[in-house]
C-alpha cells in the first residue's frame, strides 16, 4: 500500500505523468518539463508526506501509550500550539515569511513547549493525567496568543492560514533534509521504547518489577513525540487525525502490543498522508485542497466507524 501511494503521489496531480515518465525523471534526468515536475516538485513532496505520516503516526501511538488515553493525539502535549506560536512570532516580529525560514522556529517552539509541559507535569513525579492537564492548559494559553497576534497583524494571518491547515505544496529538498534527521531519531527512539511502554501499561508497580523506570520512560517518550511531531509540524503545519486514527486502525489486526503496533503504524500513516495529498490535487484541478483538510474529511467518518467497531472499542 505504501509503494502504491508513493507511485500515485509521483504520477498524479494537476499534470498527470505516466509511470514510464516518472521512471525517466527519477533515473534519467534530462531537464525536460516533466523531469522537473517529477524530481524537483513531486519527489520532495512525496518524501515530506512519508516523513510527516510516519512522524505523526508514531507520535500518536506513543502518546496513547504514555497517557493511557485512546483519544490522545500529538497535539495533547501542546506541541502543535508551541510550533504555531513560534511561527506566528517569527512572522510578526522578525519578518520571516519563507517555509525554509520558519521551519526552525516551529521546531524550537515545539521543543520548548514539550519541556514546559514535562516540568509542569512534575518531571519525576509526572503522571499521565498531570501531563495531559499541563498540555491542555499550555495549549489553551498559546492558542489565545496565536489568535491575538493573527487578528492584530494581517500579514501574519495570511501566512498562518495556509500553514495551519497542513500542506505539502511548499515542500523542497532543503526542507526535507532539515527535518529528516530529527524525524529519524524520533522514530528510532519510539521503536526502542516499545517494550518499556508495554511494561508501563501494566502499571507503575509492575513496570518497576520488570526493571522499567517509569519516569525515564515518560521522559524518553516525550522526547520521541517532540522529535516526531515537531519535525512533521515544522515542515508542513499541524495535520489532524493521522496520529489519532492510524494507531486505532492498526490495532484491529495487531492487537495492543507496541512491538507490532509501532512498525505497522509507521508504514500505514504515510499511506493516509499521501492518499490525502493525491485526492486534494485531483478534486480541485487546476487548484488543490490542502492535505490537512482532506485528512480531516477522510479521517472523521473513518474514525467514527473505527470507534464504533466492537473489537477496536474493547482494545
């Protein structure tokens, strides 16, 4: 499914490109218009879709395990709000307008807010409930700040309204290269945390008996979520439902064990991202609908179906 989604992302768009032309543009680049579309436009866009999907999917699965909350998503710890606050500040007060410029501000904002939430949650004495409450409070405060700045600065509002819906349209090779190391580090850390998080799901006393240190696992999990969600959000803006819905979908055939859940989520979340991006390019030709909007339109009804499914609800 992921390979098919990648092929569709490279071939389908405002200008359809046959698969043989896609192959030519990838491996026999001559500088023709079609080669430029494939290599310089659609390859970075596809790579960013894979990166963002993997990051958001893994972040959502880790968040749900950390908080023991099946409705947790990457925005619960204030990461999206932190990125948005940093971007709107950079646009308004520093005059940054290019995606390549504010991507670092978005990542820095996400990281700082994650640290603040962890401190407010009690650091060593942090519990899932305290972390969730701290994240909710910080998110509310930062969203208020973002709305205030946007309403007082029309330039910031124009820039932010495209960033906040989530899109891969502005993807470049430079943007992908900037955030890929952070996403890769976060993905590796998330996969390594599968067994400790499974132990933590049994309760803190059982986790300690199995040799797991709950405070350290929570801190490492928060770091993984920050790297994954921060990289994805910084590159393409906040995109809803991927981190919430895909882990639930995967649980229907893997069960709750993170050893299988996380790898399958890392493969299937990019399928949702790329499919949403392709649909957005096709339904409004020659314009397009942003991937974040399509993801919400697809994800909402599908998620309702999933949570009504008896097996998923029991898990």
